[in-house]
């Protein structure tokens, strides 16, 4: 489980509350709040 504000690395992260996905393209990118529902926990899906 990853939370908003963390830098989990490149990949695709899906919100644990809705189906919205966030793509991080760089290891220094910070995980934002979910752009759809504002939730702050994600799982890595790709």
C-alpha cells in the first residue's frame, strides 16, 4: 500500500477507493491524492 506524498517509483498506481489510476513516470515523482475522489491510498498495478 502506498500513500499520497510518498515516492514509490515509476509505475501505475490504482486508488483503493475507486478505479482511478495514477501514472508516475520518474522515480522522483510524488504520489498525489486521487484526482477523482481525493483518497490517499494506492496499490501498484503496473
